[in-house]
């Protein structure tokens, strides 16, 4: 399927980072949502209700991600990308951990934003300058009190239309979509697999467990991404980036 494909899209979720040590969201034992309620931690209402707690939760996740490394699944995708012309391969991720980029992937479509970037909670005024934010949990504008927030997409928020449009066009134009490490529970991201399937692309899922997208798959590989991706992509056991 991979060798015959002219235009490949890969959609990844938290599962591809699990083997790097980054907790997933819905896995019962390790998932973030096993301990916290999404609506309390990853929504505007939750942040406005308790900015210090939510800010510290994101700081904790940022510090944890800074300590881990991309795994063989991330590296396989980065190596594979280098072997294809730009229009033939598109990597779309729901992850905000930046591990694809650290493994060497470029032009990653980050549907849910980036854990390592901040932006203003309310529309910034002239006084709101990121480089002058007053330190704190969370940092804020020293003049108007506007809070900083993680530049991630929270539940109930719209995805960046430019990123989503590019991802949807890629899904509609591909002849193979790999869906790696996602429960397929969150839209519009999960909808990309259904878009590809409706556009007659083959859909190949890599996930050790069942997902909500299994019915859209032509082939399911019940295996961890770090084992399956080097073999499926033919990138061999590439050394992990230092
Ligand atoms: N290799 C591949 N898949 C794995 C691995 C692994 N080593 N370990 C776990 N998985 C699978 C799980 O079986 C599960 O289906 O990864 C999936 C992780 O699912 P979630 O925790 O729901 O993460 P994800 O699907 O990425 O969530 C989507 O929801 O919470 C929001 O914004 C958040 O981006 C996130 C979105």
C-alpha cells in the first residue's frame, strides 16, 4: 500500500508519543483525562475559573515533554518525509508536544496548536507585549492584567482554519492515509480519516487497541507505532535523534 501510494497523509495522536513517556489522554491507567476532567483543564471556562491551576498543569506537561525524546515512530516519519517530494507526503498531528519536529519532521500541520508557545487570553491591547509579560502563574500584562495562555486548541474552540483547510485538502487528495495512535474520538481531527476514506483513499490504522475509526480502516496493524512504523514505511531501525 505504501509503495503504491502517490500521495500519503499521516494523522497522528497521543499514542505515537506514548512510548516516549508522554501520557495519552484517554488511556485508562495513564491518561490525563483519567485524573483530570478535560472541561476543567482544557477549556476557556476552566482556565478563567482557575488560571493558576491550569497554567501549572501546562507547565508540568511542558517540563515533562522537555525531558523526553522522540521515539522510533517519530523518527521513521521524519526519515520517510525526506524521501518524498513535498506534495507527496503530509504529516498532520493532534499532538502539541513538538516531538515530530524534534525528530526532524518539517511542515507539520499541528491541528491542536503547540504546548511550547503562549498567547494572550483576551485580545491583546497595545500594552500587551509578550516580552514584557510579568512573571507569575500565569504570566500577565503588567498594565492591563491580560493573562497569557498556552497556544493550544481547547475544547469548544475553533481550530486554526488555515491549518485545518490544508489538512482537509490533503486528506481529500491522498491515496493512502496512515492513522497512528489516536482514539479517533475528537473532531474535526478524526473526521480527516473519514474524509480520506470517502475520497477512495486506503486507510491504514496503527494502534495496539481498538479505536473509533476502526470501521473506516482498510487495514489495522495492532502494534505500537515505534515497532510498526519503521517496518510499514521501510525506514529501518533508524537511530533515535540524540
Ligand atoms: N502506539 C500507537 N498507538 C498507541 C500507543 C502506541 N505505543 N499507545 C497507545 N496508543 C493509542 C491508544 O490505544 C489510543 O487509541 O493511542 C490512542 C491515544 O488516544 P487518546 O489518548 O484519546 O489521544 P488522542 O486520540 O490523540 O486524543 C485526541 O483529544 O484530548 C484531546 O486535544 C486532545 O489531541 C488530543 C485529542
